[in-house]
């Protein structure tokens, strides 16, 4: 059952990622991604995996230690719960990046790879987007020519 839930945590998030990357300008994508509730399927999978392990997780999150984390992941079900949490968090971050980039008029062909990278390694994808966002900071306030602020100077 754990292997199924591990796989499910990705599959419930994949359609939202596909919309944001492959159909970023579609009105339906904006409507769907506009709701923070898109993370709930992955959160639900996480909770199903996490609740039976809560007694092992609680000490690790309230008094973090590397040794405590090592003991926790020795439980064969714990990595699946951690993975589902990562999937939910990555989707939450990716959703914010998508919405912010649409507001700033960042070109979808530029954002697609950034979002794909965020799926793979969000701790690197997020700073890449934040750096990219600096070039588009003027688009957020201006009525927007669609040109990055740095290029308009």
C-alpha cells in the first residue's frame, strides 16, 4: 500500500504541473492554479501516510536531530510520507511561481523550464525564479509593455 501511495503523491500533482507548464496561458489553467486547494490531493496522501507514523515523526520535527531523522527514515513507510510532503510543498511553491510569473508577464517559454526544474529540485528552482523575477519587477507595477524592466532602461 505504501508504494501505491508513494506513486499516487506524484500522480495527483502531475496534472497541475502539466497545466502550468504546457498550457500556461489557458484560462482554465489560471482558474485551476488560482486556487491554493490544488495542493490538497498531495496533502491528503501525505496525511494518510503520516498519521500512522506520527509518534515517530513528532520527536523529529519538535526536536530535530540528524540521528532522529536517521531513525525515522529507517521505518520503511517514513520516506513515502516525506516524499508526499515534498511533492505538496513543491506544488505550492510552483503554483506561486506560476501565478507571480503570469502577473509579471514572464514569457511561458522561459517559465516552463524553471517550473520543470522546480519539480525536480525546488530548493534550486525557487532561487532561479527569484533571480529571474528581479528582471521583471517593473512589470508587476507598470501596465506593462511585456518587456523586462532591465530592458526598458
